[in-house]
C-alpha cells in the first residue's frame, strides 16, 4: 500500500481533531474568549485545508465552492497573528483597522473574479482542470509565501516585545505563554518549510518523494493538533497576558530623552535614596514571597509611580524585574536551607515558600546566583 492511500484517513483524523478542539475552545467558559475564538477559526481553516485530500474530488461538482475553499487559505496567517496578539495583550480588541489583514484574501478573490467567478459552469470546470498552470494560481502562491514570511516576522517581533515587557514588569520568570507561542510558531514555520519543499517537488519528476512528503506533513499535522488538544485540556490556565500599555524601559528612556540606555556613571542622590528605600522595604516587608508580584504591585506598596519604579530597577540597577526579585527569593531560600530548624522542609516546599511556582525556574535561578544546586548547597551548609 503506497503513501497516497493513507492520506485520506490521516487527514480525516486531523480534521476531526481540529473540529473537536475548535468546539472546545468556542464553548469552554473562560475569560480568554477572543483569543480562543481566533484560535478556533485558525484551526477550522486549517481543517478545511487538510480536508482537501478527501473532499476535493466530491467538490468538483461545485467548482465555485471548491476554489473559494482554496482561497480561504489566505486568512490562516492573519488569524494566527491576531491570535498571538490577543493572547499576549489583555486589552487587545478587534477593530475596523484589522480588516486590512483581509486584503490578501480580497486580492486573490479579485483576481479570480473575471475568469472564474463570473464565468459559466463549463468555463469554471475547464479553469479548474488547468488551474495549476494559470497565472492566477501563480499569483496566489506568491501572495501566500510572501504573506507567510510577513506574518512570521510580525509574530516573532510581537513575542520579542512581549517577553521584554514581561521580564521588566513581572517576577515570574517561568513565562509559559511565551514558551507556548514561541514553540507553536516555530513548529508551524517548520511545517510550512516542508510544504514549500513539497510545492517545489510538485514541478519535478519525483512523485514518490512528493507522496512521502505529503504523508509526512499529514502525520505531523495530526501530531501537532493532538498536542494542541493535550495543552488545552491539561493546562486550561496556560496563558498570562500583559497590558499592552506597559512600556519597555527603552521606551521610557526615549520619552525622557535620555542620552543613553546604559546606566549612568554617577547616580544622583535622589535615586540613591529611592534605591535604599526599595532595598530596605524588600528586606523587611518581603513582598517577593508573593509569586504573582508585579512591578505595579510593588510600586503601589512603595507609593511610587509604576514607570518610576520600573526605571529604577531595570535601568538604574541594571536588572530585569524578575532577576531583582529572584535575588531576594534565593537569599531567603539559602537562609531556609541553612537553618537547622527547617531541615524537615523539602526543596519543593522551600521554593514555594519563597515565592517561586516552578521547580525548573527555581533551580536555574539558584544555580545562577550560588553556583550550586539547592541540594548541594544544603549539603555544604
């Protein structure tokens, strides 16, 4: 049995999983309704694309529906980009300007209007029979590839800004939202690269290689979709968005027309006083024990503007907020590990007690600051 005989069955399974997850995302009770809705639409459009292996032959009776289904691929990349932005930023809302993302779809549809959509049924069937050689198909493929590159760069740019803002404002270094979106985007980019190779091979004399790649794409699509389902079911509170209005430190310095982004050689006395006040408060009040501490929370406790405290830590102390907070957490953990009265506490209990909520981030931060693992540190104390 050759690879082509497996494709309808595998693609049918992938489509079923896509629809199952889309229904789950659209019906589950959550505050993330917009990102869930966008991701559900993204999955459904991918399901339509994957269904080509078993429905296109049937849809030849309805040429208009068949080609319209094909052109809907131009909406997949914009939907994924909007989904990423909606996950990253709590205050994101769909607005009229986002209709601009539909322009590639409108362009492809407009190209097909004269010779296909306005033609009679016989002309439509003839058009479909030679579609791969038509200039409209060439333009459609070119638009698709350029669109993918554009949105891939836009997604990675969004993730970079999100991560930079996150580490400057939140004390939790274990940013699962960033890791999820980065992995997801990387996987989709890798799959698209294989699809691109497959499209190139379509015009060469290697049908067996082409069939093998199509099977590989179908299997991986099914595996990735299954992974989506597991992530959705086992981590329903996976995402932590941030406020899009939170500026980066570089942006704050630019607003103040700072001469440079590097720490000043001499710190003004008023800044020294604020740093001293901050360190005293951290040592005495121990706000870092709150695992969800943010720079805005700490600013309210110190009765300082959030932007001022962000500049104080990220610029004048030259530390990201989570590095600054984790220093105190690690110092507290060291005290507990050395204290004979806390010998009964496990490392896991200690990491939760000092404000961490991830064993991996605690171990990474601990070794970075002390050069030892928590177990090694306790043994040498």
